[in-house]
C-alpha cells in the first residue's frame, strides 16, 4: 500500500518516572514501540521511527525484531515538539501516516481506515463522555474546523466531547508546505504538529475527522496507564484463545504474552503464566505453572511446575514443584519435586521425587541422557555428563557419576549403622 508511516518515539516520558525510555516499557512481553511498528508493517513498507532520548537503546531494542526500519534522530535542541520531530523527513509515498510509539493497543485494521479518505488531511478524534482537560476538535459539515484548547474554549465549545487522538494522515505536499511555517512561540517553545491544522484550514484545504476507539488509540503516559493497557491487552489475548476453543479457568488470573501459541483442545487453569513464545498443543497446564519459551504437546504440566526455556515436552506428565530447563522429554512421568536440566529423557521413564540432574560444574553445563523404561528412585543425583541406557533401575538415594548399561541396577548407599542406647547417652 502506498502509505508511509512516521512513528514518534523521541520523548523522555517523564511521567513514567523511570530511567527507561517510555516506548521501551513492556506490555505482554514486548516494548510498546514494538506494537506500533508491527501493526504499521501490515499497511506500509516505508516506516520511519523518530528517536532522540536514549536513541541507541531504542534502536538496539527494535533492531532485534525488525530489519527494515529506518531511524531518524530528532534535533531536540533546535526543533523540539511533534512538529519538530517530523521536520526534514523524506518519505517515499504521497500519503504519510503519523502516529505515536506509546500506543501499544493500536491495530492495523484501524490504521487502514485512514486510507479510505481522499482529504488533504485525515485527523483521528475520540468522543469522550468527560472531555475535561482536553483540547476540543470543532467539527462542522463533516470537516475539522479548528482545535481549541480548553482554557481558550467558549462555553459552547467546552460542551464538545470530541478530542484529538493524535494520529494523522497527511498528503505529502501538505507537510512540505506547512511544516516550515509552524512556529514555536508558545509556552513550551515547541513546534506542534497540530498547528498545521489551522494553517491548512486557512488555506482552504479539506480536513476530515476519523472517529477511532479510545481504548486502542489511548497513549501510555504513566505506570498507571501502562497497567491499564496491560489489562486491556491481556483480556484481548485471552478472549482470542477462548473463542478458538481453549478452555480457561478463572481467565482473569492467567497471563499470556502476545507471541504465545495455544492449539487444539488445551486447558489453562488459574494463575498460569505463558511467556516468550511458549507453544501449547492439546495439553493441560495446571494451576500456578509457568511455561517459558517451550513447546508442550499432549502433556500435563503442574500444578506449580516451571518449564524454563528451550524445553520440548511431549506425551509427558510433569507434576507439582518440578522444574525443567532446556530438556526434551517424550513419554516421561516426573510427579513432583525434581529438577531436570539439560537432559534428554525417553518414553516409559519414571522420575522419582527429589531427583536432580547436576548439570553445572561451576564452569560448564553438561547433558544427562536417559533411555526408555528407566526407573529413577527418589533423591537421586545424576552428575552430568552421564548416559543411562534403556531398562535401568536407579536405586533411591544414589549419586550417579558414571554411565549405566542397559538392563542394570545402579545403587550407591552408605551402610546403615545403628548404635543402641545412644539417644539416652547423648541427652543424659
């Protein structure tokens, strides 16, 4: 589509009260700016992000996701403000959409609506039940006439409920003509993009309003806004999965990041967290479990289990207080209280309570490989690297540091010593 997109991401976001740039605060696993760029890519192949405050951090963060985004440094010293941000930017298309990097709930379908207008300028507006504190957008005969700040509004204008949503579509020649004309003779000494509205109107250009969703176009300016936006996005994510057939128990207690996949007849119980691209297929994730960047297929996880990154769990039962990290488990039972890290465990194997794969020697990490139909008793330490072949029994309490051949019993226990009468002698 022949639309260029300019995303404003240069501000400090002082109301966030954070050293982190505002647009890098995360919602559902990703920075706010990520969502603005991702949705813009659905409608444009020419995206420019305007940066300034901690620009290198912003560019580095977005560069990890997107490879075809152009970044422009705003000259804050000489040209602060939204008008200054757009000044001098070269776009390849005749239509230019300008939006903000702190709008994580915006959706590409809504941005596409701007392209349906043929006016010189399309201005997004929101209708608020209580517009107190906002500048009013005066609309007559279907066109924007002017923007009036509340302190300057007449009694009649103060009754207007239509306010500026901060997203615009300009014809390129409109920006080329009026950007050099806007001035910074205001209390903030900044160049405001909104000043183009009055300049264009005085020049007889057409300015059409587009009523948009307050929820999706709302900017995030504080930690409270951040939390509210998180709540809205989480509700959308959960609703999308439930409508596709996923069953959720107490869904408002479940946290799911935006790149998670859930397929088939899966059930997600209360208090579950699914993060960093976790993929759940035909599985039950029980109460208060965490699945992080891992694949769970035809399995049951939890309650209160933790599946750490790079794990692949198939046809397996993982019980309460079991932690799995960077492991492949196929047809395994690990009922409770175990740590399985850097391991490959095959079908029919049972992992007893208190089993630990000792995968780290202080310098390097090593792998534990367990074959089919292995019974690992309780309180066993498997000191990697170690390989246990098929059809093996590991006795409870064993510390295993050597490979075990197929069909064997491996057991190491200190002989029991019993001293008669010692209790009475000790406490005498």
